[in-house]
C-alpha cells in the first residue's frame, strides 16, 4: 500500500512502544524506513521488542514522572531531534467507579493525561526552539467523546488528550508541528484484553455488536498510523480519526438495533401496498 521509504529519515518516539498497539505501530513505521525510539517502564519488554523494530533505541521511563521524561528527552536530543512522537502509553482497567481509590484514579490519569502532556510539551518546546517540523499522533478511544461506564478515569484522560490535540494543533500548526489522534475500536492485544476483557463472552460481544462483525486487524491500525505520521498527511491537523468498524455509531443511532429484531416477513409486512 505504501512506498517502502515512506518514513525514511524520520526518527519517531513511541511511548509504550515495547508491547501492544505501540509495538504493532512501531513495526509498521520501521518497515517503512523510520528510526524508532521506544520507552516504557520495563527494560526487558523494551529490549525484547527492539530487534524487531530495526534495533530501536530504548529508554526506561515512567511517563508519570516529569523529571524522568525530561531526562529521557535530554538523552534523545543529545543525538539529534525527533521528527515524530506517538503518544501510545496508557493505563486502564475496568472497575465500578464508586470503588476507585484516589490512587487508582491517579494511576490512570497520571499515565494517560499527565504523562502524555509531559512528553508532548517536552518535545514541542524543543521542536519550537530549534524550528523543527514534527508530527504528534496520540492514541485515544471513541469514548473520549461519548464517555464510557466502568472505565471512567480512562475516558476522562482520553478526552483531555483529544482537547490537547485540537488545542496544540492550532497553537503550533503555524510553526510546523501537526497533531492528530487515532481512536481505535477493539484491537485485541494481550495487555489490554487481560485488564479490560476478563471473560471470553465479552470478547465475543465486541465482535458481535460491531457492524463489521469482527475486531480490528493490527495491520489496519498500523497503516492508518503510518499515513498520519507521513508527509502525505501534511494537511491533516487537529483531526481525530476513528477506526472501529462503525462500533460507536452502532451504539449511537436510535434505530440501529431494529435490524436485529426484524425478519424479512416483518419488513415485507410494513411495505405500503402490501397484499391485504
Ligand atoms: C480497582 C485497581 C485495579 C482494578 C489497580 N487498581 N487495578 N483498582 N480495580 N482492576 C488500583 C490499585 O489498587 C492501586 O490503588 C492503584 O490502582 C494503583 O495500582 P498499581 O498496581 O499500584 O499501579 P501501577 O503498577 O502503576 O499500574 C498502573 C495501572 C495498570 C494503570 C493500574 O493497569 C497498568 O500498569 N497498566 C498499563 C497497561 C494498560 O493498562 N494497558 C491497557 C491500555 S488500553 P490502591 O488504593 O489500592 O493503592 C486503553 C484503551 C482501551 O487505554 C480501549 C479498549 C477498547
């Protein structure tokens, strides 16, 4: 689908790039010529991923810690600027909201909202100082708009990341920095599914209630991310692209459930001029 050198010469930091969606997008970037930098909390996970990312540069960093983020960015910039940032690192689990401790709330918001802002502002400051062109892509979710029961801290954090994306797209766009977001629907990965989909029937439900009848394929997400990180999307700024097979729309349309309840005979009986 893409020129094999689509991302050649681009140095891209993927937060949480050692596993899950970060790793699968990173693979896509590396295949198209990008030089990868990945960060995460666990060195062994990062080092296991690095070879399949073309020997990615690895930084152990918990993005909840602003000093650790600064130390990492200093180290990265010592060997040259980044051209792109993918805000992928996230934290989430399902819980009844009334049971959440303040530490549970902070654990998720610390990663999703604060951590994403620390990395984005840290990179942005450097890009603006140096007059560099750059692209930021943040992974959000469709419930950044709609909210969602049982994942309230995550919904609050992702809504904030969407607001950050749109705000900075305007503030920094004229100075060469684009910001966009992707809202993926269900793309099963080990880490997320372990925390969010504890029962097999829940996994089946994600597929059954999707208009396309299936979860997303990893390459489908990677391809969209590659496009948005490439110069071919140079005029796309402040946009959030949903890639969910129509999942959230199916829940939204008032009559969407009707198709599942009506047989061919039921529809025929509704037609004007039907036989009396
Ligand atoms: C209630 C919980 C909990 C749970 C943790 N806590 N899990 N409370 N239900 N299932 C509480 C703990 O009891 C503790 O509070 C506080 O949260 C911090 O927990 P720790 O385990 O000490 O924190 P930490 O080790 O830093 O782990 C952070 C985490 C964890 C966010 C809680 O889940 C994590 O590391 N996640 C990273 C990976 C991840 O979540 N990936 C999925 C992203 S998917 P107390 O008060 O007891 O001390 C995504 C989009 C989803 O974001 C879209 C899907 C379609």
